């Protein structure tokens, strides 16, 4: 199966922070891959903007090096790289001053789609928005892309929303969460809403519980002092994992339309019940061999910031009443994996004797990384003579295998940037959605801060603190094994 590439309209994309890590690791290599696929039309321009003084040729050399480092060798074609580099330009700019803005205005064409990617610290969002508007660079149809973190609490998120709204309409603001650009996440919506098979059983009557796991093997390393100001709750749960929970729990929208989808996600967030203290476990990883522990990485021996969190959430509506959603994420765990597991209830009556095999639940597993795909664990008869013995087997669908080698499983940033150019906000967060997520998150954080709780230490290379296991065990359930 060959993926279908639909070109976008001719555009001018300005990347603020173009010399930074995200631009060089994800954004610019991703744009090269889209150009290689034929999705970027001739005449489009990509303009780097940063405070570093350099010329366009120096910027092109930097991007060429980034392509060599972050694009798979099979996709590096000399002629394609040359054509892509020809699209690039550069402006040295002062986000808080006057330098570079007049030059940038001469490079942005009003007869092309205009998009501005804020790959910078949130403290600069307001300054960039104000200058783009006041200097007439961004017109009424321009789009701005805003990277997370979008605030660190409800108050700061509201302030950021007000700053952006002073210069841009909500329809122009694209708050990016790269998890929503993953192929598997979008396929979750297709599996639910394009197939009659699952929707009738996608509710509390048939679903026992849901697990969402995002595990990393790396620590916070060189970004310890930055991470220590956020922690796993702010860094992962409030945004990435919240979005995954919404896509699982949301009602079917009336249409696959940006506001229709986001309206349903917002209802889920507002239906989340407060989380009790006993339903939260926080942890910090310990040193292992030559690897430092969290307290060393954070450069604060008294840090109370969590590198791991597990919690049980409930969605208070008719579809999901009494069905728990277990979320966990952490650094320096056993394996790097992200998955959603929907565990269904037992049949109301078993016609088989216990001797004929141990019954196990039906589980739909959606893997986000690595090896994006889905599998459904079902009970079947064990092959061979000897009576009716039951065994659990997976019906597996790895996208790379099922769709063939020619299928183009694009990176999340590639897909989302192309959606910006198209003007499609379906996979981007709306302002009220962000604020609702913080309104649920803030009391949880304020609670453990008021109690002065320290995170529990856990060994690196494990599944996290022991109390996280008890969070499930006391409910008669258990976490799925963390493995690649």
C-alpha cells in the first residue's frame, strides 16, 4: 500500500528559534522529508529567525548537517537536499527589540500562506506575537504555532492565552502537541469511529479499565535544572497523556471537524473527577553505576520534584462511570515505550471448565512507540488434540508490516506542520482546552505541595516505585509489563 501525498499550497514558514535543538532535530529534517515526498510546492520558502548573527549560506550549511544527522540515509538524496536548501533563508532577529523585523517583513510574501513557528521559550511568545502584528508582518489569515509548555499552571496559561489573543484570533493559533500527530493516535480515532466493531463496547459496561503508559529509559541529564521546575505532572500528564485520555474517553463528534473534535475532548477534561491523595504515586530515580540519580541531575539535593508519576483518574459521565483510567509516566525506567491498553471485562458466564485453560482478558493495545501499531489479545483454542484448552493470542497489526515497506509513516511534526499550512486545527489544542486541563491539574500539584510530600526513590531500570504497583494491586489489577 503506497501512501497518498497531497501537496499543500505555496507557503512562507518562519521558524523562530531556528538554530535551536527542536528546529534542527525535528522541524527542519521533517520539512525536508515532506519536500522529498513532493508535498511542498515549488516557490515555498522556509525562513529561519534567531538571535544568532549569520548569513543565509551559513544557515543552509547548518540545516544540511541536521539533515545528515537526523534523516535516515535512504532518504538523503543529493538533488533533493539541494532543492530543499534553496528554499531556505535566514534573518537575525531580536525578539524583544527592533533588530531584524524590517528585513523579515520584506521576506514574507502576502500572496502565500504565512505561518510562524514559535520554537522558543514561552516567555517570548507575547513579544513575537506583538511584533508580528504591530509591524504588519502577519495578516488576518496568518497562523502561529506555539510549542509547549503552555503555561505552568492555570494562571500563567490564561495570561499566555490573553497575550496571544490580543494579536491573533483563536482560529490562527496552533498549540502543538506532537503526540496528536502520531499515526497510531489518529488511528485510534479511526478504529473507534470508522468501525462498528468497537464503539458498542467502548463504555463502562464492557471496559474494566484503561492503562496509559509513557516510559523513558533516559534521565533528565543536562536539562535537570529546567525539568526540576516542571516535573512529570506538568511535563507529561497535563498535556500529552491528557490528550490520549481524551481521545479514548470522548464521545463521537458530529463530524471530523476541528471544533467538533475539540468540543468533545473539552467535555472529557471537565468531567474528570478530583484525584484523591491515595490515588497518586510520585517518584525520583536513583543513581545506577555511572548514571547520576535525579537529585544529582536536578542539581538540588532537596528537590521534591517527581521524575515519575502514577495516578488513577475517573471520568464522571454515563459512558465511563466507575471505570478507572490508570496513567503512569517516568524517566529512567526499564524500557522506552508508550502505549494505551483498553482491558475488557470477563464474559458474564464461562462455559469452559477451569481445567481447560486460564481465562485472560481481551485487551486492545495501541502502541505509540516503538513499532507503532495495534494488537487485540483474544482467547482461542490451543491447536492440537487433547480437548478444548484455551490460550490467549494477539491479533497483531504493525503498521510497517501491515501497510508494506512503501507506506510512509511520517513523523508527527511533519504531519502537524502540514496541517498548519492547510489551516486544519483538528490535532491542535484550543485555548479553553488548555485551561481546563490546568484547572484539573493545579489542585493535584497544590495538594502534594501543601502536604510537603517527597517523591519515593526508585531504582533505575525498573518499573518505578513499589507503591505504584500497590495502586493497581489494591484494586485487584496489575500494570502491564514495561517492555519494548
